């Protein structure tokens, strides 16, 4: 599955992700209304404000397999992607206030019309995470988080293809939404909860939110020597 990291191709895949969606990758497209959050390192593990304990466990297990840690860089868990997603849920984005949320919906045409569900992102996550565990129980007799990595990856492949039965939520639609948010959280500015220590930026060579690059405009082919800078 193209979304599961392999060390030899992981950096190239993530670079391509950043190049295809620079606004989402560099700044976090779903961070509207989140300026009040701080990048200060927490004294203890992050405690979700939206997700329940069971939802949090399932979300972490999903996020971990979409971008697992390897020698190239941190995984999505280490980067704080789950925290980023949890924080989004109580923003205008999470409540669906940034989209037109009235029907009719064309669930078979998301590439043409964009998001095509009646559920706001927070409601989609709430419904889908429970259905992920229900489907995992039916297929394997245990929750998704209890599966081994190979079983998790096969489960994710079925989600991605839309063949996993998660009625009334289309599994492919949830997979796409989750993957998008994982990418955003992995590459966002750290002030929004993800990309801890700017590790994802360092891995792909992104210089961050420096105010002035004029000294480097005409220094062609020369490596940029300065570390990345966060908006925070």
C-alpha cells in the first residue's frame, strides 16, 4: 500500500507529499482558528480533549501505521499527529464550518466535488473510529490496536480501497480524510501540535517560517545551512 512507509522510499514519498500540497504540508491546511495553541513542550503526555480513551487508542494505532518511525525520521506518533488531529476537532474546521455541508452529496465523485459526506470532520471521526474497531472485531476477534502490524496494514489496504464494510461510513472516504489529516499534522508548524521539534521539516529540508530569504535568492545550488524556524 502506498501509504505505508518503507525506509528506502519513505523520504521520497514524504517529499512528494510536501510538494503536491505545499500549503497543507508546510503550514497545516486545517489549522484555521487554532492560533491560540502554543508549541510549548508539555510536561506530561498529551491528554485528548475531544476523543474518548477508546477512540484515542484506535486513532493512535491508525496514525502509527500510516507513517511509522524508521531510520529516516520520526513516525506520526512521535511527531504529535494525533494531538494535531484532536486539536482540530474543536475548531471551525472540525465542526465543518469551513465547508458547504448541505446536500445533495455525490459520494462517488469526491475528486470532482470535494468532501461528500453529511458528517463534519469531528462527527466523521467519532463514528468511524468505533466502526473501525467493530470491523476489526468481526474480522479478527480483537480491536484494531491489538492487531499485529501485518494485519493492521492489510486492514488499512481494505479501508483505502473502500472494500472494508463500515456502514454507514464509507471506509474509503474515512481513509482519505484520515490520511490527509495525518499529512497535515506531520508537516504543520509545531505551534499547531504536530511536527514536534520540526523533525519532519528537518527530514525533508524545509527551512520553516523564516521572515526573510533574500540573502539566498541567488545562491543557486548551495545548501541552505540554517535550521528551520517555527511560527511560534
